């Protein structure tokens, strides 16, 4: 498995940040122009049932659970933009 495949495979897995001890589910991975790779850790809902906002962390700081993902990761297609399936917007399931 290559680095890019690994990063896509962690979406939906639980993780903990080594520095802050923040934990949650990885809900997004971001690659920027300067070589930084970060992931959003989204914590579980609060006791009142309200969603808590996720935060971005450097992937290298995360301890990623080897447990099964909490949700199936979408089947991302890497290739020409005109060959990508329609995703997002109206295609996203309602909460």
C-alpha cells in the first residue's frame, strides 16, 4: 500500500493526537501546496447530543486505531477530473 492509499484508508478510523491527546474520527485528509498533510479529528457528540467541531492535526502526530473504520470510506477515484463520479452536495446522505 502506498502513502496516498494509506491516507485515504484512514478516513473513518478513530485516532488520537500525540501532543494534545485530542481524539475522534478522521473525517477528512488535506494536502497543501507546501507539503503539509493534515487530518480532521471529529470528536463524538457532546452529552447534549450536539455535534462538536473537528480540528485539523498533522497526520504524523496521530496515533491511528487499527480497529475497523466507524464508517466505510467512499471509493475515491484518482484520475482525470472529467472521469470522476458526481459526489457531494445532493449526493451526500442527510444526517
